[in-house]
C-alpha cells in the first residue's frame, strides 16, 4: 500500500503536528527579531551616553574646573572625650595639618607671622602670645572657629577638614602656649551636641560642574554660555586695564576660571551687594578668591559687585 499525502484521509493529529511546526518556526523568527531590535536599541543608548559624557568632558576641560569630586557623606562618629586628650599620634597628625593648612598665615611657630598673613587686617592670631579672642582658645571654641570661620576676616571656614582632623590640629595649636584654659566636661558635651559629633556629621556634596549638570542641578546650556561669555569679556577688560573694578577683581582672584565658575553656578549673589559680600566672604579660597577679599572696603566691594553683575547680566541676555 502506497503512502500518499493527497490520498490520505484528513487526520486531526497530522494537522496539529504541522501547525506546531509552523508556529514553532514563527515563534523563533519573532524572537530573533525582538533580540535584533533590542540589541540595536541598546547600542543607540550606549552611543548617546558616550556622546553626552564626551561633551561634558569637553566642557569641563574648557573651563578647567578644578573642584574635586566629594560625595556628601556622614563622617565617621568621633569620641569627643577621647579626642580632648592629646596623644602623640593626634599631635603628629595635627602638626602635619597645621603645617600644610594653617602655617602660611599663622606661622610655623604659631607666632601669627606666616607670609600669607602679612597683608591681612586683622592679622592672623598669634597663638604664642594671643590678642583677645573672638571665639576663644578652648578646644570647643576653636572647633567653632574652624567650622564657621571668623566672618569678614582672613580666617575662612575650614569645614571641609573632617572632625577628627580638626581636633588634631587644635591639639597641635594648644602646644604653642601651655596656659590655654582647659575644656570642662560640660564644654565638650555641648560641642558634641551642637555638631552631633557622636553620631557623625553630614558633610555637603562637592561635585565638579560637569557632574552637577549631568544631574540636572544646573542648566547646562545657560551655564556654559554664561561662563564662556564672561571669561572672554573679563579677559578683554583685564587687557584693557581701564576699569578700576576689573583691576581690583583681578587682584582678588586666585583662579579666574574657578572664580567665574563659582559665580555662574550660584544665583543668589547678584541679588544685592550684601548677598555678594556674603557669597564672596564665605569660603573665598574654595571659590577661587584670595583671602584678601576681606581687606576690600565696602565701596570697592560694591564696585566689583556692579562690574560682575553687569558681566553676567550681559552674557545672560
Ligand atoms: C588665610 C590666612 C589664614 C589661614 C590659612 C588660617 N587662618 Fe586662622 N586666622 C586668620 C586670621 C586673619 C585670624 C584673625 C581673625 C580675627 O582676629 O578676627 C585668624 C584667627 C584664628 C583663630 C582665633 C579665633 C578667635 O577665637 O579669635 C584660630 C583658633 C585660628 N585662626 C585657627 C586656624 C587654624 C587651625 C588654621 C588651619 C586649619 C587656620 N587658622 C588657618 C587667618 C588664617
């Protein structure tokens, strides 16, 4: 008996087998297509990301933004009672920090005669024979000085120094004059409470401009345009040497790009002259300005404010 499909009787099982084959193949084809599309999509994604990162990097390099990346964090809890006792390790660490961070103004021997402090008014505190204190000589009082700075003087806030290191440097400062008053347990308890040292301290984020824009904290295009225009215009005005405000401004900047970047990324300073003075007077070194900003008279500060406001308004218009 010959087997011949056409001659075969209709069989529901044959049909089922053929259908499964057909749908099997269709299924494979659809799956392959989906995988193909998926791969293509992922490729575009990567490409976009890469392109974006490259652009940011280019922008960053142009502006030579030098702020290091530092994630805002809870600093490790510190034991205030323990750090109030000057161990040799603590003093050695404090000496290192003092010599790299404080000696330029306060002098290596603590006599207030560091080269960077020579022009400051008021002068840096002499730790050996101190003048009357503003916050005070106790550990708990110097800690406040380091946290907040002394407003409108060359003594900026050193809040970026981690708490334990601050104790170390304060302990070292105390070696310059052995008659400094001691903290009472209450003083230390109050300090602990004030800055929540036992539980760790929240430190602010410090991120490079490119990343800030990546995170959409700043409007990339506005900022980039502002900066490029401002840098160019200021460069021209500096070359001109006509505007006294520009000459003064040029003298108080450590780093022009950094200073203008700080200004461009802050929207508050250009509201009033007071806001500007507050802006430039808080952590000037971090913002690309010299500590000598504190020596400017209100009139000079006003002149610089007027110039800068104009510089950014023009570029933003
Ligand atoms: C740019 C210069 C400069 C640097 C750097 C500097 N200081 Fe000062 N410091 C000053 C000036 C100026 C004063 C005087 C402020 C005043 O008389 O109001 C001062 C005052 C002080 C005082 C006295 C506060 C009071 O209660 O009167 C302490 C404490 C102090 N500085 C600690 C430090 C330590 C610690 C460092 C390093 C981490 C440091 N300073 C770095 C300029 C500086």
